[in-house]
C-alpha cells in the first residue's frame, strides 16, 4: 500500500503498533557476517549460536581464602587440631593427595587437592605463626556443611552447552563470557550502513554565522549519536536545502550505498516539505503519518533495497520517533530481535488533559517521595521544539490511544531512557 498520495491524509492514521508490525514484516536481517576481535565486538549482534568450549570452573576450586579439610575430621564437640601440610594457590595446584587428619592452605580460585571436601574460611580458623597447625572451634563446625565454600567444576558453564544465542546484542558481560572461554574472535552481523541528512533552508551548521530567521542544526548530532550507540556505521550527509533537484540527486546516491537512509524534516504537508515527495518519486512509501504525538508525520518506505525513514523536523519528535519507531526496525535489520522496553508503573505527580486517539509520550523525570514511591514529574513544556526537555528528562511517560487525560495521583507507564538504549 502506498500512502504517498495527499488524498490519504484524510484516511485513518496507523497506530504505532500497526506501523511497527507492518514495518518489521518488511525487513530482512543483514546476511553478511564478519569476524571481529573481542574488543571490537561491543554493541554488535552475534551471527551464530556460540557453544561453550570449556567447563567453568575447569575443576572444583575454592570460593574463599582458607583451609581445605576433610569434613569427617571436624569434631562437633571439641576443638579440631590439624597439621597444615602444604598450600594450594590459584594457578599452582597442590599435586599430592591430602590424607585424613591433615589440611592444606588454599586461596580463592585454587583447585581443590585430592582428598579434602570442604573449605573453611581463614577468619574461622586459628593457626600458629608459621601455619604448621590449624585449630577450628566446634561453634564454627556447627555452622558448616559438607562441601562448604567449594565451587564445583562446570557449575557456571558446561562445555558443549550454548554459551550465547545468535541474535544476542553483545554487551561487555557477553564479551567477557567469550573471553573466559578463550575465544578471541566472534562472528557478528555486518553493521548497518546508515546515511543521515537534515533538510531545511533555515538550518546552519554550529560554528557558522547565523542569519536572521535561521537556527543551528542539531538533529543530525542527536541521530548520529543514537545510531552509533546502537552499533551502526554512519555516513553524515550534512544539511540539504529545500531544493527538489538537490534532494533527488543526494537521496538517490545515498540509497545506492546504504542499508538505511534516515532523514529529518521535510515530511509534513508544508509547501517546502519535499522529502516525502522525493522518496515517493525515487521509490515507494509504505506509510506516512501515524496516530502518535510527537512524531505524527513519520514516513517509512524504500528506495530500491534501501530502507527510508523520514522523521519530522522538531528535535523532540526526532528523538521520540527514533527511540519508539526507528530503533526497533534497525535492531531487526542488525539481526537482533526487538523487544519492548521495560516499563515502570509510577504515580503521576502531575495532571494532564488531552484528546484521546493518539499514543503520546511525555518527557518526564522520576523522583522518590518521602515514602520512597516513584513519582513522575513532567517538564514545564511538552512542546516538540523544546530540545532542553530531552536533556532534562530521564524517560518518557507513555499514554495509550484511549487515554483521555491523567489526574494527579494516577498510575502511568514510564519508559526510562536506559531501557531505550540511552544512558
């Protein structure tokens, strides 16, 4: 279905959920795979299931600094006195069997010697200055169990099991997990190549002299930062003036060399809003305008094999549209399964009147009241041009389409920016 005809403006707007579902169905994940070293893998998407090569721990080892003993040597009624016949250090195993009636000094992570089946923390023991003898009070043994303070072989990871699943977006903890298996390189999906452009005669680069009636361009800086955090390879196409031929030439070239073309501005219904028309001329528009606020004029389509996401020009609309619409689509393209972000149920420390029919996102902070309950506080203006609100807020209050307003003390859904990939 093409919605590029202005006659469609009077038709029912797609809901956010309908638009997301329709767009996701049309996206095939990038097929190209590359091998990258661990320190370059953060934020990338794992291309294949990764099996564990090793048991972790590789053998029974001590969870504490202390003494390895035989459980059956411990007396419940009197002080247990044992000779200390050696030491087991992390990386230096005690290789001889330890007989009944003897103990071995052991450090955290050291492999358990043959014989002992329990480790007693050093704080719970008395020794002579040379550590040739060990004494344990019966009050300590009362609190111990057989096998105390021992980490068993494979209790964390077992060789041959799935360590990481394909489609996993690699965080530092997943990279560390691979490192712990001795894996130096990971097969990941090629990064999406995304071209970013802002349009408008009123826009000027920071650092230039600003003519009367002009503004400094900020949307590209916002989008490029969000894209890089997501793990995309970004090309900055700069600012394009409201010139049809220039737009045609630039978007045609960009679509030929990128997976995604991300624009801001020029997708509404003003006389200078040319981007939507150019997209329709070069390719196809799947849908235009959603039942959302901010971000109603969002455009989704294709130019040949390149996805095109046309975002509105106001900075708040740009960020909200990216986080709630563009980001899930890019994750699907990267080979990751997009999931709905964690929501908090919080108390509204505000009243807000609205007309139902559109899903709406309000910039908010969450604070704790005297009883430690989370309260959502709104920025003093919800204008889509208030760029300062994005810096002030730590998340979004989400109001569903059928919501007719919020009264002070109501419970609302809150989406922290951290759950949307913005720390």
